[in-house]
C-alpha cells in the first residue's frame, strides 16, 4: 500500500528555521516525483515545488523560488521542505504528494503538516 | 490569481447534477496537458478524483465524471449526495512556467 507519512505539527517564531518531512513507503521511492503543496487556512491549494528523488532534480514555483528548499534522503525514502527564516505568512498546512508516472497528476497525498509561525 | 479559473462555489439539492468548470489557456489545458480533479473533504488531505480529463481511479463512484474541450474542463457530479459536500480543485501542467504544475482556485460544493 502506497503511503506518504508527514512529520507532526510545528509551532515556530518568526526568523526561526524549520525542516518538515514526508516519508514514502509501499513503492519505489526514487522513481516518482514528490511535490509540496501549501494551503493557507481557508484558502486553496498552491503548488510549491517538486523533486525527483533519484537525482535530486528540484523545480520550484516562481512564487516560492528562493523562499524554501526541497531535498531528499533516499537512504530513508524521505523528502523534506525547509525554511531558513520563517515569516508569519508561512503559517499554513503543507502537503506532500506523489506524482504519478504520467500526466503530472498527484495520485497519493500525505496527511499534511500544520506549520504555525507566531511571535 | 490562480492560473486555472474555477467558480468559488456551486450548490445543488440531493439527487441533482452539478458541474464545476475549470478555465485555462493555451499554455496549459489548451496545450493538451491533462486535467485532474481533487476532492478535499473538510479537515482532510486532497484526494485524486478524476485524472487525465476523464478517468477515475479505482474506488471513485461513476457519479463523478470529467470532460475537456479546448482551454476548459469540467467536473460533473450526478445524483448528488450529502457526503459530496467538499472543496474541488482542478490541476494541470503549464508549459510557460518552467515546469510548473498549476491548480485552480477551488470550488466549494454545498449540498442543500
């Protein structure tokens, strides 16, 4: 059974750094792209970026380029989303999702990680 | 503003049919890239509902169907049920935005 399990909720202060994770299981992790999607409370889904675990090729939405970093550790089948300096506007639910083999569809999703940034 | 445009809300009574539109452009839907639809029930992660314009993943009822024409796509839900009340998002790929996957702004379906 394909599963993406994300790390737990985080509460951080502005300016702090953060790395959240997404662990894949039930499939060959290295051969499927993993995307990150932001959802601000009460708002829609925003595609942030995507990474191919086999070679760590990462692509970013222009809206998030330079704001976050996406990485992987293939030894533990885990993808990461990282901030070096959080802002209050980063408060949101973050989902990871597996991209299927064709057509750029997201066929499996993690349960989400709620990040709250507040002083 | 989202690259793909959806109506903010639609509604219908149980048993009725509703459709949700998704309008794109020549760099995404009109370029031939597939349109996918996701259902997000309150407090849960999105779930793939329709992929590649009109295909259903295993387990999705045939009350849900998709279509595509030109630069637009639609999701139809027939025989509305109370449990269909959710947010629905379309998604595709945009060739003008450096490998960007793009979402619609989402549509809230209310079952009256």
